[in-house]
């Protein structure tokens, strides 16, 4: 490797091309596209001749260290741990109170400050962090000629900071070969996008290279046209369209769109504008910066693609897609056909969700509890064979929330997220360190009760119980509801125990019902009250209410007792063999091992990612005796059943608990 000879102040960063990378490719390294200020950081430990040196330069070579004194102070604390000088490549990003990156708009107010008092005030009002993702200089060696993968390994070895987290200086998150899970997170959590980097590529200072490729995530929404501006230069007809969103019967101006038109569309749209022209500005906040503006009656809707809405509600990088002639505008609002206006708060919410999906718009919904929640991509299909969408999922959970919320109240939730529907890649998520909307409950478990290694990052977990949290999880494409068996206030003790009846391949549901009936026989003999439910997929669950302060070990022992009795009496049909390969063909696994701290099953009233969009439905024991078909209980049909049958799960919440000492005496 050559020696380092360049002046760090004159080095420029390597830039990414705009050609999107493949999401899966061997040798490709993926990382979040951080939305901040690109920075090259010259970091040198103290020597006998000079003190620690920390300088930060923007992509254009402008000094930035004075604007971010907290980051500089953090780097100075790191410097004594270094073996020699480093030149780092990274991004300065605005952060929230928990240290999570925010959009660039939150940082914009800091980048032109020069007065020390203003900078100090900005440090408090809008903190920032440095996310480092590359290494150009390592001690006296120029490592730009090494592969990206080799530089990353050197970076991790040379810079003593962790990946992710909330520190002021941290390493970027990365995944290799397969970026689908990271892309799913980006889509659900509103990132700007991903960067795909060829792991074998060298570092080209100051050049835009196809070895680094941007994958930007774009949003679409329908806006109402409120006016236009005069054309400039050789442009014909108009310069841009002034766009608005409905607000209290008027339009709120959200910006202008001037790109995305070809000549034919300019001519066509201009004719529409002329026909709607008026002297009255339709905006509740007239755009002051528009010169030579002309107004129109708010009767035209257009689809616009954009990167994000800024904090002050303005569009970033809008591009015209086309006119929405399938949307009717009434009094400045885009609507569908006239429908009765609902008055029940949940019905109002469901209608709002339906309207957003029909218009293919993202937006905010007002919840009956007073919270507001932003929802996106409601028209995305989650069950392709059935045509059921993300919007269907949110409307279902809103409709059944009176039944579902008591089931998951105060319980840590485990999410299995399906960002692109049930036929595509899914992933489990227990912890949730990302920023959450107001009304979404998060708690940090003590290290001694958190079953995940405490070194794996933040321990924040979503806690069930509010409609806001319920719909937020659905917005994140978490289809099912999977709560712990214990509450966050007393995590070491189960409130109920469960037996999971899991059929093998090609085992009919009738055989699952047989095993459930045999379980009922043993439960009755031991005088154990229990409630059955379908799993929403191919099996069944049987729940037993436990007395206060029952340990997980005791709950598992109780279920082990029932499972052993059933499997020993009916060995051709029921088994407790844990290893799938060793289970007799055609049997139902009577699983008692879910009763472990941190494990879960789909809750009553939860939708499942089954091919028929099944719902985990509470049953009566008479229904089990007579026989039921789990496919009768789906996302579409279950709400009507719950309204008719009432809350069959209430005995697990409020009914009589099992008397464990008497059970052990009888067994």
C-alpha cells in the first residue's frame, strides 16, 4: 500500500451513481442512505509536537467542524485510542432524542450558522451524529486502493466505535449479498433509501462511480391543483403547478411541481387550467414566493411522485406523474362516490382508511383516542391470491380493536413483518429502537428479564394495549399480533399457559380437532378451565388461565402434563416429539414448549399470514365437539362472527384460574 501523501482538506469523497442496484447480488454491500451532510473527517491523535486534530470537510471542501462541536468533542475522546491518523468518510445526520437519524430538513437550520451562541443553541434544539462508513487513510497508509470490503474491515478495527446505536460517532449498518430485509425496513420506516456498494471496488476520490449505486425510495400521492406559474425560457404554456392538500375546507399549499411533463402533456394540462381559471386564490396559505401566479378552481387532481414531505409540510423533489381523472374534487377535496357519513368513531376511522386506499394516497388518520397516525401504501397487496391489501389489514384491526386490545394490553409484542406481502420475504423483530409516533407505547426491559443478549443494541420493545400501537404495527406490515405470556409490569410470571396443536404435513384439520377433544377430556378430568381457538393457520391453541405469580417453569410443567397424557393415550395421532424428523407421519405435535420467557403465539383475534388470511378465532368447546372449519374465520368474515358471538376470550382474561396444587394432587 502506498504512503498517505494528500492534504485531507483537498480530498473529495467518492459519489454514488443514480442507477439503482439489484437488491440481491453476491458481493454487494448494502447500507442505509443517510440523509445529511457528507463529511470527510481528518482525525489525528496527539503527538509530542501537536495536540489532537479533528477537522471535518463537506463534499465541496468547506470546513464543518466548528458547526458541530459535540461531534468534535466525541472524536477527541476517541483520538487517544487510535494507533495513528485516520481519514474517515461519513455523514452528519440530525438525530432525535433517542439518537435515531432524521431527514435532512431537520439539519438544514444548522449548516449556515457561524456565531458560537447560535451554534450552541442549535446543539440543544437539534442534536446531530456522525455515521462513518468508509476509511481512506489508515495511519500512514493510503488504503483507497483496497477493496471496499477490506476497507470496511480496517475501519472496524481502527475506529473503536459500534455499529448503529445512539452514540455521537457510530459505524453505519451494513448487510452483504441480500438487501431485501434492509429495504423492507427502509420502506416501512420511511428511510430515504439504500446505497449498494460493490464489495470489491476501490475508492475513487471526487468521482461518481457505478460501484456505488443509490436506491432511492419515492412516495406518491394525489394533490389538488390550485394554480400555475408562467413559463420560463423556452418552456411553453406554464412553468409549474401549485399543489395543495385539503385542510378545513380549504387547500394548504404544499409546493409546486414543474418536472415530469412532455410537450403533449403541457398542452393538454394548459387547456384544463384555462378552463378552471379564477381570480381567487384557493390556498389557505397563499404561496408568497410565487411570481406571476395564476389561480384555478380546485377541481383538478394530479398524481405526484416525491421523496418526502419536509417538517413544514412541503414537497421535496416532486415529479408530475399524471392527472387523476378517476378522482372527484368537491369543495377542494378529492373524493369518491357519495356515501353515508359515519358517526361512530371507529366507523369514521375505517372510512378514512378506505378513502386513502381508494385514492392511493398516504396520509394521517385521527384515532378515537385522540392520537394521529400516518399510514402509507394502503393499496399494497398483502395476500395476492385474495386481493387483500394493507388497507384491509388496518381496517380489520380497527374494527375488532375492542376485542383485540384487552388481549395484548401491557404485553411486549413480537412482530413478524411482511413488507411485500405473505409470499415475499418476512422477518421477525422483537426490539424496536426506531422513533415511534405519539401514543405508541415503548418500554425498556431490565437486562435480567430480556431474553435477547444485551449487547445486541437498544432494548426498546413495543407494548400492546392502545389502538395507536395496534395500527402502527399493522402499518409496519406486522400482520399477526404476538404478545408475551406475561406483562411488562411482571415479566417473569405468566398470566396464562398455552398448548399449541401443530399438525404435520398433509394432516387434516379433523385430526387436530380430535387431539383438541382429547385434551379437553384430560382438562376436565383434572378440573382445569381452558379456552380453545383456531391458530388462524392449520392448527389450534388451548389456553389455561394461571393464578398470579405463576412462573414460566410451572406453566410449562402444567402443559407438559396434559401433552404427555394425550400423547401416551393416543400415540398414533398425538406426539410430543420435538424433532420434526422423528415425529411419526400423520401426527399432531402437542407443543408445550412455547411457555418460555420471550416466546409467543398468535393472539386471539390476530390475522395470520396464511393463504386464506385466517384469523385466530376463539371457539366454544361445543364447536370443537361438533367440528369447525378454520377457513370460515378470515379477515373478511371474522368481524361479523365476533359481533354475533361476543368476546369468547374473556374467560382467559377475567375468569377462574387453574388451581395448580389440586391438579398436581389429582395427576
